[in-house]
């Protein structure tokens, strides 16, 4: 299964994780705690992990580019004050 990962340096990782999960949870299956989350899209999933100084997003599924765009765009909106550098690394 194709996967891609982005690690964003921030001290607000748990806040962004919860915001993203709550936002998507209105329409999609979502599970989350303060440290980890999972969002199920019809075209794949995103696994989120919050550390003390970074948020890691891992997308998996058939439409990696779409997942990267959706998650990247939403995180950029929630973290607009930090203007996060979101760089994806694809894995095979």
C-alpha cells in the first residue's frame, strides 16, 4: 500500500491533532487521543502522532496525492500563525 509521511515541527502538535480529528469527525470515522489519531477517508486514511515538538502525519491508500493535499491544506489553515513547512516523503 502506498504511504507518505510529513513531520511538522511545532509545540502545538496535540492541539492540531485534535483540531484535525474533530473537524473531520463531523463526516468521517475518526479515533483520537491527545497523542495519536486516525482519520478514515473513502480513498485512504491518515494516522496522526503528536510529540512534544512535532506532529507526524502518515497517509495511506490509493490516492496519496489527494490525501496529502487534503491533510496539508487543513493543517495549514489551522496552523496559519506558524506557517508550517509541510514536506511529504513517499514510501513504497
